[in-house]
């Protein structure tokens, strides 16, 4: 039976889920941080069923991975066809065709009409690590610059530029030896206590006049890495001129601009790439998450002149297997055939408008912001904007109990990243659960 609405048959986590969670707790890494006690056994469209038969409406898409919903029939068919032909052939020692076809599709759909090359890998962190290594190899410069609240992943290179909190970094120093950090234009909580637009993006003046002059000499900086909308940091949408200003600073100083589109890519923000909102063509773009419908996949797409490293400089055995690449091709086809980028824009506007209405009624909501179906709600305890972290966590827990999956971001924000195939009615269902929970939290 296809799912049509959330359905709670036993308060989650039910007995089966609790048993799995206990077993898992004895064998998996204790470093994993769980948002909700969901033990998923089946997914379809915007719904996930748990081990006890509860059905949840998925407003997080597994952090923007299940953007086409769960088990999109066209992608599943492409995967099955490829499974019947060739599951795996090491695509670095030999040649396989889907990775070439996909590269050609990607180049036609990524910003910039210049020659490009792609390096495939298996995750967002790896895509970031690849980008960092490539920029270093290309420039032979030592410094790298990231942003406060940035999230780029967990491998040693990526975590070196992850500054969403202490936990990902504690215990791992020394990280990438000379990373420097600049405040992101998080205008709701400006680190310089200025306000936009009067500030004229003071954070960019800080970059040019302090960081690049006094800390990391511009001609020794290999790369600047940035999320076009910060994800784990709190779904923070910068002013539209931010990325163009940054690109100009990078270009003027021979610095490689790495745009991390791992979370924002594949239509999430109402354009195919968040960079497309700004006209910026990144020197390197890191992509992953919605790439291959949940199969492990990532890539660094670069200007051909930047990806000029030599044979043997960077490789990986499991990269670009044919099943993953066929899934990726199907994902792009579905996004276009079903007009999902436009849907993301339209439904995102609707979601934002409805959340603005909620904000008027509930002072617990300090800010709502978003681009396309990447929408953040920031909860605050008072007019001084004290982050309401505990209430944010309770909101997520209460929503879970009512059959709605939500994810956290930043200090006290909730991120809404539903599948791009979500209908207006399903958005309304999710919003009414959120409002019930807000009423409860006061
Ligand atoms: C912007 C961004 N970059 C990189 C990553 C790391 O990706 P992964 O978890 O696949 O390694 C994430 C993951 O959330 C992300 O949001």
C-alpha cells in the first residue's frame, strides 16, 4: 500500500525499534550522534516506515540526500538494469562508460562555459579533501581560508575547515596546519555587531584588510572554501552579493575558490546549484549528497586548468563505479523531466511564507530564512536572541512522536529540507505538526 500520510501505530521508538537501538549501541562507533530514534526499514516518496510500522513524513531527506524522495522508480530501474550488466569494475585501472557520460552531462549543467574536469569519489568529505588537495597542488601555496560555522565534513582535510563546534575538532589537532577563518555573513547574529546592508559586508573587508594582509599573505593562500548557504551551521543564507565579492577577491589574488555545494546542489535551493543564484562560476565545486539517490557518491568539478595535477597524484579504488554513475545519470534526468528545480523554488517560497506567518504567532521563532527547499527556523528564548537549544531539541522530539522527521542545525535551528517532490498538501501536513509542537513548547 502506498503511504499517504504520517501514521503512528505505536509511540516511537516502539519495542522493535528499541531492541535494534540497544543492539546497535553495543556494536557501532560511539562517535555517531543520532537526531531521533528512527529505525527505518522502508521508504517511499516522502515517507519512511520504521521497524514498528510507524510511518513518518520526511522533512529532512537524510540531510538533503533523498531529494527525489525515497526509491524513485526511474532511478531504481536504472540501478537494476546496471546491476544486471556490470556491478563493479575498478574505474581507475580500467575504463567504464557511465562515468564519462555523466561527466559530459554534469559539465553542461554546472556553472561556467569553460573546459572542466571531474574527479569522482564517495562522499562529501572526500569531495572537499579532493578540492583542497587539488588547490594546493595547483598553486603550491600553503594557506587555506574557511568561514566560521562552516561545515565541510570529517576527514582530516575537511574537518580542518569545519568550525560548527568543538566536537568535530577536539582531540584531532594539529589539523590542516595553516587554516584561517573569517566570519560568515550570518546577518541575524553579525559577529561585528553591524547590520546589513549598511555594513557593506564588513566581513569581506575583514578578509581583505586583516586576514589577507596581516595573517595569511594573499600570495601565499591556495584556496578559500565556502558554502554558498551554510548547512550544518544553521541554514544561513548570505546576502546575494557575498559570493560574487568573494569570487572577485579570490580572482584578484590568484586564490582558488572552492564552493562546497555538497548540501546545496541538485536543485535544493531553487536553482540547480546555489552558485547559480549569483552568477559565480567556482574554480572547484564539491558535490555529493543528492548525487546518486543515496548511493555513496561525491565529486570535485573543476576548471580544467586548475585540475592539472599529474598521474598518480590522487586516485581511489571504489570511485565512480558503474552502478553509482547510472544512478547519478538517472537523478539528473528525473530532476529535469519532473521540473524539480522550479518546484523547489516555488514550494520553497510557499514554505517560507507559511513559516513567516508562524513566526508572527510564536515568539519562540526568532528567524526564518531559506532558498528554495532549504529552509531554516531559528529558535530563541527571548528578545536578546538567546539560542533556545533545549526547546529546539524538544521540538524535534515532539514532531518525531507525531510522525514528522526534522533535523537540527546550528545552535538552535531546525533545518527543513524535504524531498523536492513534496506536494503542497504534504508541506501543510508537516507545518501543522510543527505548529502543534510550538504551541506545546510555548
Ligand atoms: C556542505 C557540506 N560539505 C561536506 C559535507 C560532508 O559530507 P559527508 O558527510 O558525505 O562526508 C556535508 C555533510 O553534511 C555538508 O553539508
